[in-house]
């Protein structure tokens, strides 16, 4: 009789546990019901990743079994790095997630991926203190309004001044420089409750397009991990619809297949819902071009110069990152890393505390996982700043995105001059398919002309070098920064300091700029470039006055290149190639955003760029948001790194 009662008792306990798990799965499903399928986390894969908070034993009301509360958080921790900014804010505010836990996960991921060289410095101690304060604010009772970004991990490019961390510009010149103030972008983010996790790597003084010319070494694209971890046993192929599928060797065990599916650049739930299948490799050699790295001697570049910021968001070590955009320095790496990169209208965001490169084109850039996340951050930091006279004084109207937004009445322009030599067929195909999709969605799509685009890259190079020569004159070893051990004369001190403090790329641009600004060359180069810049700006104005609302262009010529290919040419040549589609936007001062659109035949992201009219961020982001929600792009998911 007693044995029978024990069996009944156990069966009741098991039934209660099953009902509890079913309710938990249902609540999770409802939480993600309105989320695009491509961004849903791998819900059905459970992980044994330990919680960073100490769990305490509690008594289960249903069956009297002791359960560790740390186990209850494992599922949340597993998908934490895959959450978007908006979803994380919801979880933080309803108590399903705490800021300290989120901060620890991001710091742990950054430590694990230190080989990618995304960060120049990590502010771990300060981040933990800020996260604890955020938890205290989040747990306060009452009707007090919570800060907009309370508890959100953020990273800043290391040319934005931070009082509590060094600002090096990835250079020897400022290697030990600690600013006495925060940049306006930094102070506004911290005032909104964000948690600073570190300063990201870049090309020295933001001069470059690959994030390879840094005093601390190059940044490696997180997508490299998909091909570097197991280069011989996995490869990708294309299905009939052009989407990517993962192929595995039949020798893989079931556990290895599960781990690899989790490590693919999409969630496992998306794989289960799509036509993607795991099957033996096609021996015919057709399909995707195999991309693999035999060792660590080669990798994928991130683009630049804000490569560290884009890599930080793509890898899940930060939910938001700031860069600077002078000729595409935010959009270029965002495209290569498969994330969203926003360059607002010149004057909408404050440049105070952004160490200048080209004053007339520099704009703080925002890198996030989704367009909606970019809008949230933009609403937090935009607006007039008394410290920056170039910011507009008109009141800022926050961007409001609506999932029911319709393309009816929207006019999309396709600039014919952007069919540039060297553009890969895969980029052209993604561009064409995007235009077709927008047209099917109700937009009017027509070809337009920006006739002076062909002169834009040359004009940009001249103006960039001229302003660089002016801005770099402040680094002489006297007031701040590196000082050479030379006491022979003041002139020798200046020369030795600048030779030691700048790399070849920076010195080359300084020399070119001073040459263009010589009296005999001033009108021939600088003034002529200014006139061409005005013509480029007029091209955009005429197109928009003709009724066009948004321009759709590629962001880069190809998908992400390898470092060996990128390093085969000098920095100036690569910059001219990488900035060809992005720098006209900075010349005209208009807003633009790059959104992941497709995967190449090598399984790497391709981004497309939406360009709007001055201060029309609402329309630009709305169209980009519609495109994002209707695109079957599968973002990078590195949660498999957290598996034991």
C-alpha cells in the first residue's frame, strides 16, 4: 500500500512539473508573438550555462522538490545575448532580467572573445557599479518614471571622450590620455541609465576603412568564428530561394549538430520553421563558395573605422555602440557585421567630445541590432547642445515607428550612378530584389540620377586631407599627448613627437592636406573641391524636390573581405573602394541607415543603404523598419559559445 501511495505521489509531482513547464513555454511564446521570426531566440534548446547570480534553494509548492533559482534563469541567460534593445528593456522593467546579470553576461562574452580585439579598454568595475545602481532604480516602487535606457550595456568608439576611461584614438599619441569630461553622447547615454562596458577599437584617429590600423592591432569580424572554429566539417550552400543552408558531414554526432545549429548565424527556431535542413554535404561542388580559415593567420575584416563598435553589437557584448561617421565609418562596418548602422543628419547629434577628423562631415553614428533599437537610442541622444554650435536649435521630434506603416505614397529612387565598377553581382542582386520588394509593397520605384557622384570620392579625399592637416596640428607634444625625448630644439621636438605619435596613414594624410593647402595649390585643389561638394549636395536636393522620398543604394561593393585581400593594397586605395557608396551622404549632410539585406554566396552579410532628406529621420527609419521586417535576413547568433 505504501509503495502504491509513493507512486501516486511521484506521478502527481511529475504532472505538476509538466504543467508548470508548459505554462512557462506558453508565456515565452506569447512574449515573442509579435517578434519577427528571424529574431526569435532558440527557445527549444536548453543550456547548462550557469547563472551569474547566486541561486538559492526554494521549496516548490506543487511537489515539495527543492529547485535552484539559478536553474530557472538559465533559459533567460541562454538567449540574453540574442535579445534586442527593446526586448531587453521590457524584461528589465518587468523583473524577468536584472541589470547586473546582463552586464556580467556581456563582460563575460567580451572576455571570451578578446581575440577579436573589439575593445581597447573595458570598464568592468565601473560597469558593475552602474549596473547595481540601475537595479536599484528598476526595483524602486512607486510611479517614478524609469530612465529610458536603464541597465542597457553600451560601448563607445575610442574617439569619444570619457572622463572615467582613457580615450586613445587607437594611437600612440593619445595612448595615456584621460579626458577631464564626457562627450555629450556619453553623458546623455549615462544620464539615461546606460551601462558603459568599454571603449571600442578603430583605425588610428578614425582614418581607415578596415579597422586594421590601430596601435593595439586590427579588429576581427565576429563572423569569422563561424568559419574558423570548425573549418573542415561545415560549409554553407544556397537553396533555390537564395537563402543560406548549413551543411554538415554525416560523421557528426547528434550533440555536435545541435551545437552547430545554435552557432549558425540564425536562431535554431528559425531553422526549424524554414526550409533549411541539416543534411550531408553536396559532393558536386555546386552551391555556396566555401570559406574557411586553416589557422588564425587570416580572418574577415570588420570594415571601418568604427569596426570595434559594429563587432561589439554583432557579437552580443553590447546592445548599443556608438561610432563616428565621416565618410561611412559607421555604415561600412555595420554592413560587414550584419547589424544596423545609422548616420543622422549633420547637426542633429552633438559632436562635443568627439575628437575631430573632418569637422564639416563628422557625425556620431549609432550601431544596434535592429532599426527600432536605433530609433530608441536616437530619441535619447538627439537635440540641441549648447556645447556644439553646429547642432540645430529646433526642438527635436522623436521618431515613432509603427509596424502597420504602409509604403503607399512613398517614392523610392535608385541612383543609376551607384552601379559602380567593382560591385559584386551578389550585391547587385540584393539591391534589385530589395527594389522589387519595395515596389510590391506599394512604393513607387524609379531610376534617378546624381550626376556628380563620379567626382565625389576624389573631392572627399581632398577635403578630408585638408581638414585632417588642420586638426592634427594640435598634437605637438606640448599641451597633451605623447612627447618625444628630444631636447635639441622646439622644432625637433615637434617633428620627433609627430613622427613617433602618428602612423604612416595619419602622416600621409597630413602631408597631402598641407600640400593641397599651399598657396599655389589652394584654388586648384581645396576651393575646387568645395565647389564640387556644393554640386553633389545640389544633386541630392534636386532629386528630393522632384518627389523622391528615399534613395536605395548598396552600402559596400562586396561582402566582407578577408584580411589577406584587404592588406594587399594601401589604406588610401582601400578607403576609396570602401567609401564609394557612403561618403556622398556625408558630403551632403543627409541622413542614411544601412540595414542587413541578404547573405552572399559565402554566407556573409550584405547591407543596403536608405538615404533620406535633411532631418527626415522619421521617414528614413520607417521605410528601413518596414524593409527589415519583410526581409528574411538571419543575424549572427553566437550563443553557442556559452555552451559547455
